[in-house]
């Protein structure tokens, strides 16, 4: 197992209310997607795995190591993290921001090596931002910022990617292009990823495993073919949905005429 979360409980302000008894594991090469309504605890869970938050109960293992035994730099070499939102008020360039992903490999008083710059440029190319490499981050659109942060996470070159809403702000094409490229990297290099998505259709195309999080609890967990069904999605979002099979692709759609009922 690459990553294991066991009986994790978390609450802001010392209650256990936001995440309740979360248990799952991630194998090498696997893409694991968290689905759930706004406020269900997806971002909180990723932050617990990245040690930005400390769970009141439970453990997170990377390989056979408890993450509490890893210092910040050690953890950053194992896990890279794409935050849901990120703002910088200082006009760093695209290249500067992506180079920050190389920090776990750069000594305290050293500057980035040729390899660091090369890795950063490669990650920028992967997300299609090479033309804007010297542009200030503060002058980018929401979607372009997201792409730069994805590049930063890729440049970090960790074995586990935590991607919080990687497709948020991306245009229709880029949602597919970027997830396809991330998936290819994961499969080719034997990495693993946990990501959060809001689009069930993207989740079905790009995930191996899915967990449905509702009010801080996992209500369904398993291979995508088993978990993504009408019953589970209906329970998760409390809405009427239908799944269609069109040319061997499963498509989730809401039943529109039921949406205004209260
Ligand atoms: P999701 O990512 O699934 O939309 P979050 O993990 O961001 O959900 O939030 C889960 C719950 O925790 C929500 O009820 C939210 O209001 C609460 N929450 C998130 N961040 C904080 C915080 N910094 N302080 C207190 N409560 C928070
Ligand atoms: Mg979130």
C-alpha cells in the first residue's frame, strides 16, 4: 500500500464533527477520487493527509511510515499538494511559482539547480503554459493560475499527488486534457493520486477508485464501476439522477424537472 488512512477523525475547534472514522487505502499507480457535496469534508481530508491539519484521532501511513514521523521536507518529497484556492499578492512569475515546487530539494541558502529549472519547465509544458512562463502570476486568469499550481505540484516530483479540485476554473477542453496528462504521468511513473472532483462524469473517466463523502463520512467506497451507480449518487447529492450508456460510455445527468421541488 502506498497510502493508508485509518479511523481518522477531525474537527475544527476540538470536536470530531468534520471527518468521522475515515478509512481507505491507495495503491501505487491508483487514482482515487473523493466526491461529495460542498462542505462534506474533502478539502479537510486532504489537509489532514498533508499535515496542514492534525486529526484528533486516527493515523495516516505513507508506505509503512506514520506521517507524524516525517518532517516537512521529507513529507514534501512524498506528497505534493494542489490547494483548492491559492492567492499570491507578490508578482512572482509563472516560472518562480513552479520552482517553489522544487523547494524540498533545494538547500536553505542555495538557488535552484539546472535540474530544478528543467523540471519546472517540463511541468509548465505539461500544463500548456510555456508561452506565459515569464508572466506575473498575479496577472493570470483563474484557470491559468490553476494550471500553474498544477505544474508546481507536478514539479515537486512526489509519489503521491493530492489534488484539490484540479479542474476547478479550467475550460471544457482543459478539464479533459489536464486530467488525461496527469493520468498518463501517474500510470507511466507509477505515482498515485487522491483528487477531489465535482463532476461525476470526469470521475468515472479518470478514477480507478472512488469514495463518496457525505457529512464527513464515507458512504460508499470502491472501484469506480461498483460505486458510481444511481443509488449512491442519489444518496450523495440528494437529487434525482439518471445514468445513460451511450456508445459504452456511462453519462450521469440530473433529472431536471425534479430540481425545483423542495
Ligand atoms: P469540502 O472541501 O468538501 O467542500 P471542507 O473540507 O472545506 O469541505 O469543509 C468541511 C466543513 O468544515 C464545512 O462545514 C466547513 O464549513 C468547515 N470548515 C472548513 N474550514 C474550516 C475552518 N478553517 N474553520 C472552521 N470550519 C471549517
Ligand atoms: Mg473543498
